[in-house]
């Protein structure tokens, strides 16, 4: 990790401000002045001069992630625009160093994940990971079926072909599980599932139908889901111990089927082996007990077969 990134996290400052700390000689690494852009290691001692005293910083900060119910009329940014409020106006200062995993526009609400875990943020936002996001979209009119089918194939917006978007009608019976969101009954509600998140994507898609989005709520991102608890408390905090792990059910099913198939093939092999050796054993005894004048070329009767079969069971099957 670069030292300015480490200082920015621990002191809740920007990286440029962290560079100024280094230039002014307010930082020591193993009792020496560091260089700009220098990388630091877990066992090194990092100190910062604060209030005329050198304070030791923790070089291995604990990952912290929060789920935040973003309200409408707020920007997903640290910089305000035209006096508009940002999400950080609604967050305690202890969370101001966290970064959002993606954005929700000014008029959108719902699940927003903030974290200092760069790996988690990349997992949730990088296009190659295809991390899905689910939104509830309320519009004043029913969406055309051709539009829904075309969205599944990929609409072209701003000269760019979007990835497939699954759109499903949210029937009144399905709306009950979101009763805590107070979905307006005068709107037609749909579930949009996206694998990418371009700027105002859903609103621009709806605009192609000469309609406007009346309400837009994100309810899922990756393996995180909105809950009534989040809607009520507004913030739910996770740490390393409490962090929910993603379960790959497909991988689990693959391992299960592979194990089952392996056991089946082993048992089937034993069965075929047993059958083969028993038939061989039986044929050998047929030849042993067959009198010379009862060769298969003539004279052998059905009763003789039964007699030999009955006698063959008296011998142990020394197969293995």
C-alpha cells in the first residue's frame, strides 16, 4: 500500500493532503522521513506528528462496510453541486472515509453500499464481475411488451448497446414483501435486473417509451439485499467477523453432483465386475460338470442345466 493512501484512510484526509504531510516532515516510517509514493509494509512503524507529539498509526486497519438507505434529494458524492445535499450529510463522521460501491442518482433511493475494502468495491462494481443489481421501478403506464423483449436483447442508448436487462412485472401479491417501502398503488411497478450501471440507465431506457420514472428504488446489489431493518435504521454496519460471505450455490451443486456421479460409477464398476466374474465362474463349472456325452453339440437337456445351476451355488464365489 502507498503511504499517502494509508494516511488518507487513517487521518480521513485526501491523498494530496497526505502528500503535504510527507513534504512538511510530519510523517515518519521506521523513524525516517519517507518519500512521496513510497510503499509501506505491515511490520513497519508509521508515525504522524499531531499536537507536537508523534502518534503511532495502525498499519492494518479493519475492513468496514455499511449498508445505507440512501434518501432521494441526495448526491452520491463528497462534492456538493449547487447546494444539493450529499449522502455524507446523512452519515456520521466516522463513516466519511468510506467509499460508495457504485452510485444512485439524485432522485433515486434505496440500498447503497459503502466500504473501505477495495476488493469488495471492485467485486461489486467492476464490469467483468457481472455483479447484478435489482431495482423497483414505478411508472404511470404499463410498459410495452416489445420494449421488455428488446431490453432483454440489449437496447441502444446514447450510441451504446446495453447489456441484457431483465424486466418483470411486480404484481400486487409480490409487492407485499416490500410493504415497508410504501409502494404507491397508483403506479405500475417493475423489477429491473442489471449487470451494469451506466449513468441514469433506467431513466434513459424508460424515456425511450416517452415515459418518466416516478420512483426508483435499488433493493439488491450483489449478495446484499434491502430489508425492513435497513429502511428503519438507515445504516447497518458490518466488520470482518460479521461480513456475510457469498455462497456459490452453483459450485456447491457441481461438487455434489460430481461426488454422486463418482460413487455411482464406482458401484456400477463393482457390479459389472461381480457379474462378469460370476458368469465366468459359472461357465467354468458348466464345463467341469458337463459329462462327455452331454456336450453342447448334442443331447444336452433343460433339466441338466437346472441341475448344474443348482450345484454351482454350492461352491463359494472366490471372485476377489
